[in-house]
């Protein structure tokens, strides 16, 4: 309630906004104590997943992305890590975020599904790939293989690609230009192959694309993949996408490309969580309490969605 009232994760501001009959100092002490319950993030994700079950279907875009909570002067925070802050293109102190956000093309609704925070300083930490796969597994355990997974260039990794291909998940990943693919039993650089694709299919008034059926070799196994070369007038270089299987249908190719561009909604999600609830401005230093705050941002977002879904409630609020 305090986070929604103040748009902040600062405990003192929240305590002041609640206007309880006790002193602000006593309210703050109680809230700090309640944040010590480390299971809040886990419970928030269970509620979020349960709320999103009915919304996830075949056409749903499942955007997987890595973000961060950065603290410019937060070197004394517990288990603080070195993270890449995309807003300033530099390394800062902070924590890594992994998020799965859903987008339904028919209703144009963006909704949270799962959110995790981690640090390489945590006990039992293995790798960022493992953290991402564990989050995907949490969703698959409940809903199986559904939706179209879309990811940016950071997920062009052998372990991630192997996971998606071995588990027969539909995906579209934006690729870098360093990977090799197999064409006619010979290995070729992905950019070399992409430049040879005839971009004959019209996507919009300023963009065209083409595709080629290839193989991707991972751990000695050849997987059928489709390389898509997309070019519009606004970009000097073509955008390279890789998708599972050999896709023949132009309609399906367009759907997947459109799904990737809709993944920008996840960037809005990070911005919403950071700015609307001021999570980066929180001065709490204990890692378990920071995780609890992250969980509470999910609950706050779900509550706002429910308010928005009810015309009468929305009018009152």
C-alpha cells in the first residue's frame, strides 16, 4: 500500500504515507522487520504466475531479458555485484535481474510473469545461464511448451540455444555476427550467410526480409534452424534472427519478427519497476530485504493491473 501511495521503495517515505497512530519510527521498524522474511519474492512469483496462467496461450509473446538494479555508490551493500548498466553503458555496483514478461497481441496487454534477482556472490551461484534456465523451467513446469520466446543478442549462447532446441520450444533470438551455421554440410559465418539471403518479402513500407533453412551444430548434434535477415531503412546493417525449425510460412515468419519487436515492452516493464517504485533508490543494504522489495514491486504491479481491469474500481482509485 505504501509503495503505491508514494511510488517509492524508501521505508521512511512509506511509513510516513501510511499515517498510522504510532510514530513513523515505530512503523519503519516494523516494516524493516517484515522485510526480513525472505520468502516474499517466492510467494510474489507464485501469485504472479497464477494470475498470468489464463492469459498465456499459443500467440503469447514470452519476453526473456536480463536487467539490473544498480547503485552508483552502493559498494557496501550485502553481496553487491558488478553489473552492466545499459542506461549509461558502463559497469556499476548492483544486482542482476531476470524477468519473463508476457504480451498478448490481440489484447495488447503486457503483464508480469516471473522476476528473479541474483548475485554472483550468492552461495550456490553457478552462472547467468543457469539462472535463466531455472526461471524458464519454473514457467514450463506449470504451462509446458507454450508461447513464443523472444530474446535479444545477450542470449546468443550455446547453453541457452541447446536448452531451447532440445526442449522443442518456439523461439526467436536476435543474433550477433560471430556464430557459424551449417549450409550444405559446410560451416559458414552467420553474417556471410545472411548477406546472401534475398530479402524479397515485404514486412512494411520501409522494411523487407528473407530467410534461409540451415543447421546449427551444438554438442555434436545438428539442429534445424531458420536464419532471418531483416532490413529497414532506419538501420544501416541488417538485423539477424535465428528461429527453431525450418519455417516455410511467410505469415509465421512475420508473426515471429513482430513478436521480437514487441519484446520492447519488457524494457518498459523494467523502467516501470525502477521508476514507479524507485527500487534503485532504496537504501536497504541487506540482500534478503532487497529481494523482498523486488517481490513487493511484482505484487504492486499485479494490483494496478486488477484495478485497471475493473472500470468501477479504476474510477474510485
